[in-house]
């Protein structure tokens, strides 16, 4: 008995020491990483961990995978009692869980949840080796197989040990229905009492070795997320989704030194990755055949950090360990971050490595040309500033110049809505709707420049600063209550990114304003009937800024029946234009994301109208419909196209103009703080 205790202590201490050494070696780079503040709002962070881990909030969005993980996870939580029981009794003779129900309700839970784990493992094996979902491509199959075997060893040995103990007459059967059934089968097979005694010892040590083997193997396995997932979720970013972290130039990473700019959270993300591939499955760039897998990007970063910490590599991270083409493929749609069950932050890493590429001058020619146009003319088309408001010339009324007159709504129009002939029609339609509702609105005319949202995501931080500060200075000289825009990218920059400069505005999407006008009775519309529409959620309106409901309510108010696509709201599929991709060529694309999306809408069968709420979406999806040759089956329409004013509201009825005692005093009072 004493010999067994000594042997167990040696094995236990050796396994814990080896596992600790492997974890320390793995996580050592975190000690030299750049700092990042993630210790605020502890209550909110803990609640997030409980939802993500305890309730499987994101995991269950993929039902089959979520269920099998829940079975294995919950079983492991319960089987911790069996592990404590096995090691406690061996390391400390006389230790037992009997006083707290070790032979009763705890025994019952162990039996039941052991079956749950076996069922979960069977489902996992079926998925990995039979179903083989595409998102598993690039994941470590051997690693998964080893883990399955180790888990099965731990569970089966526990059940067989209990069954053998029952066969010897030393175990209670009423509270162990599964083990009792196995014991009965062993009896039928001819296992004697003495054989059962030997079997009990064999299964006990098999169980012990299985647990210790698991402990030693975990640090080098993707299943280390068992220990790192909860901390990674706890330290997730709580900043607004649309606000990228700001780094000093010396903190931008991408070079050869592993710790050069990488924060400890960047590294923890890589070590916590489960390689489940959910990010890969929702990535529009990956679906288009471009060389980006968010999963492989994170594992590539992780492997680079490990190799660099061991002085095994000297190549840079960006355009080295991770190809430049991989980084430029990203649309920054944020689908990967929304899908990740352990809250890995892919987009900030991609943007930071893009910043490094920009500093190195490693840009695609089309992207370089667009950035040059933005720097020279304030728009990506390279058009003169005086042409920005040319779309207003065909209107039967004059739009106020918000620089000269105070307005209630300042309309930040955006580049595509101002310059692109394919979108100008919608811009004029919105202007007419605002005029019909009597909205006191104005625009900045030639003083407006690109908001810089996509410029920042391309990695041109200096140009973004220039554009943002110009717009902030212009807005500071205006008097207005709210800003409206038809462009979700501008919405995000004005409402989120400009906060870093101290500029805070109330910014709303035109769908929210039109709905407000309709519901207040200021804009009376003529609802249509019989039209069936589907709606595409723009990434920067939906995922980034939570603007899901207003467009849908507007569609229904307009009299259309909404038929949702499978990928909608938070799970919407990007058009492919974001993150600067609209300024890149399509080389290497097997199917444009916009065409993929139109096919999804066509598969609904009864949809006639594909409704969009973003100028870039209008351009992308109109081109996709033409490319697929399905103009006779589906029509791309902007939200504004659906809103038909009733005859009584066609005559404009502007709100009374304001006559402040002192225009300068009112301008000072109404301007946002900057």
C-alpha cells in the first residue's frame, strides 16, 4: 500500500512538474510582450466568461458542434470529482468523498455524465472523420485524435474500475446504473471475483495514467484552451466594436522580433485558439478563394511567436510568416471575431500588420493609387472637391450649406454617394424624402472629405489622422444637432473612430431617421403590397454598430414582406468591399462574395427584391446581379427606393427656420464637443 502511494506521488509530481515546465516554456513570451490594459470592469468581464463558458453562448450557434462540446465539457466538470477521488485516495490513504455523497448522488452523476462524454466523443469522431466540415481544413487532426483517445481512456477506465469493484462486492450498485450494467456483462463473460480485484487495480492505474498523460500532453496541444479559454474571454476588449486600438508607431508589429509590438493579449489569443475553424467558415475572403483563413492566420502568428522565442526564425511576421496577400485579402467585416467562441481578436492584428506593410511600401498598385487620390483630393476617386455636391444640381430645391447656416440634421454624404453615378440617384432620392418631411438639413459641400474608416483599416494611420482632423475641424465650425449618413462606413468613423480625437457626435443611419420620420407622422408614405424582399445587413451598420432593426421595420412599413436569408443580422455575409478591398483587384477570386450572396438570395425562391442600405453594397450587388445574368429574377433596391411618399407629403413642408438672437452664440451652443 505504501509502495503504491510513493509511486503515485512520484508520478503525480513528475507529471505536474513536466506540464508546468511545458506551459512555462510556451507562455514565456507573454512576459516580454507589450502591455495592454484589460483589467477594467471586472463584473462585466466575469459575466462574459459565464455566458461564453457556462452557457456555451457562441458554441451553440453551430448546434451539432455546440451540443457535442457541451456534452464533453459538462461531463468533464462532473468527472473532476472522480479524478479528485482517485488521486485523493491514492495520495492520502483514507481520503474519501463518501461523507459528501461520493457513493450516492456523486456516483450517479459520474455514471450519467460518463455516458454523456462517450456520446459527445462519438459525435466528435463522426464529425471529424466522416462529415469532415471544410472549416477543419488546416487544423491538427493527429492532435484531435490523441485527445479523443486520452479522454476515452479516462472515462472508460473509471467505468470499468467501478464495475470491477461492484463484481468484487465492494461497490454500491443502486447509485451506479451504468457501472452495474457493465459489471453484469463482465459476470456473463466469466470474470471471477479475484479477476475483478485485479481488474480494479489495472483500471485504477489506467485511469491515473490517462489523467497524467492528458496533463502532460495538453500544453503542446490546441486543447490547452481548457485552461486558457476562460482567461482569454475575460481579457477580451470591451471597447466599442467600431473603434480600432490606437498604437504608437513604435508599437506597430510585423517585423522579425516576436515581442516587437505584440501585446500579451495578442499572444494569448494565439495560444487560446481551439482551431475549430468557425472563423474560417464565415470569412468572405476565404469563401472567395483568397489566401486568408483567420484560423491559420492566428495559428501562424502563434507558431511564429513560439519559434522566435526559441530563436529558431529571423523572418518577419508580416510578409514572412504571414503572406502579404493574406493580410490584404481581409474585408475587416468582423464575422470571424463574432464567431470565435474564445473571443480571439483577428481584425486588430491584421490591421497592425497592414500598418507595417504600409510603412514598408508593400501595397498593391490599385490600393496605392486610391490612397494617393485620398491624400491629394480627399476622396478615393481622385475627383475635384468642387464636384462633390454636383449631384444636387438636378434637385428642385437648394440644400442648405451647413457651414453657413445652422441645421438640425447635418448630412455627411460620403464619397460613393457623392461621386458614383450608380449611387447618386439614391442620394437624390434621400434628399427628396428629407425635404418632403420638412427636415431642416444641410451638407458640407466641397468641405467634406472621406471619413477615413477604410483608410484606417488599410493601415494608413497618418492619412486617416489627416482626413479625420480635417472633417472634425469643418464640423466644429458648424451648428447642428445630429449627423446623418447613408454610408455605414462613415457612420462608424464619425460615431466611433473620431472619439479618439475627443470629437463625439450623435450619428444615425438614414434608415433610423426615415423610420423616425414615418413613425412620428412627419413623412407619410404609400405602402406597397405583395412585394417580397430580403435584406442584406451591411457589416459596419449591423455587426459594428448594432443597426439591425430600423431597416427591417422600414421595409415592413413600406409594405414589403421580408424573407430573411440564412446568414443575417450578426451572421450576415460581407459584400466583399470593406477594409479597402473595393480598392483592390479581383485576381485570385474564385467567386466574388457579392455573387455568393446573390445566389443565397435566389435560393430563397420567392424573393424579388434584394434590399441594401449602403452605397458600396448598391455598387457591389448591382454588379453581381449583372455578372450572374439574373436581372430578370432579382432586383437590387436601396431602402430609399422602397419608401414612396403619399401624395399629401409630396409638397415640401419645411420646419420653421430658426432665428436665434445670436447666430454665433447658437453655433457655439449646438456644436459638438471637440
